[in-house]
C-alpha cells in the first residue's frame, strides 16, 4: 500500500533562487532530502496559463527559460527530468468531464524547475505540469484541484509554485522590508489557512484593496488553492519561508499525513 504523499506550496520568487546560495534554496534542498520518495511529481506553476485545461504529456519535456534580463548562468540551467504520459492520462481521467489537452510539445517552465532543481538535482523523478485554465475563477480552480486527491495515494507529489503576494509593478529590489499591505495580507491568508477557511481564500477579492494590491493578477496565487484543495482532515500543515520582501511573499507550506517530516 502506498504512503500518502505530502502536498507542497512553494513561494518561488526570483528564478535566481535556483542558483544563489540563500535560505530559500537551502530549504528546498532540505525538502528533497526529507520528503518520502515520489514516483512522480505533478506541478502547478504560475507560469503556464491556457484557455481550458492542459497537461504536459511528453516523454522528455524541455527546460523552458521563460524570462529575460538574468545572468547567463541561469539560462544555462537545464532540468532534464523525464515526463510521464501515463500520469498525464491518469490526470485526464480524474478530471472526468473536463476536456483536457494532452500537450506533447510543452516543456517545464521556471516555476517548475526553479524549485525542483534544488530539491531533486538528479532530475530522476518524472515531472508532469498542469496548466492554469484562464476561463475559471478561483473557486472553480479549487474544485478542479480536489479531483486530483487520489494521486497522492498513488505516490505522486503535488507541488504548487507561485507566490501569495506578487506585485512586480511596485517591487523594490532595494527594499527588504515589506509594504504594510503586503505583510498584512500575507498574515490574513495565513490565518485563513490555519482556520481551514478555504472559502474565504477562494473569494480573496472580498479582502478589498489589500487583495487588489497583493494579487493584481491571479496566476501566482492560484497554485496555493490547488495545494489547499488536497488537505484532508487527518493531516498536519506547516509553514516555512515565512518572509515578505517588498511586494512578494515567499510563504510556503507543506500538507502531510501526521508523522511525515517537515522541511526543517
């Protein structure tokens, strides 16, 4: 019988975290050493939006460098993890009545490999990526994600990669302290998560101006909902990387059956 795998939401921040020696990268490295060995990884990243639902279905997904203005060393990073077409088909089955496009061309974007490379540098665990369907609201994403729960019982690690607060328009690289609204909203989300108030998180617009500033567009926030939708009643929840820098929150969390080691 398979052990139920954890589910992770990782605040990925800058792709430079992949190659810089900092606390974020070290925490991801620690995760890779302490988590149970996964048969495969399903990742939901902020950086793949589609009209309708899509999933990567190639045997050898390429590494996508979907950014600009960074050092050559970052563009040189390759993450040659194999794909898993069987898992892609299983996801399509679980989503049932949904029309799922099996994309045999799409590779892994930096929302995926920037966190998986430190976690699993050998790139020897198959990776499949699920897109974010632009046609859905937050509650619909959450309900869709619930259908993926059986995967955890089959040895699949589910990873959401984004940021709870993500406003690049006002981000200041010289500012280490968070904006007041960013810090407050991050704590509001933490409290909702702790209180298991997922409905409030699906209706984050009700938090008003702080939500509008923290989530000017939803793509970095939505992966959080995919992970929270995996939570069962008998599971523990632990936060890590609880930092807000300027207008980006790095807050991350692990949902796991009681007894599975944390990221410490």
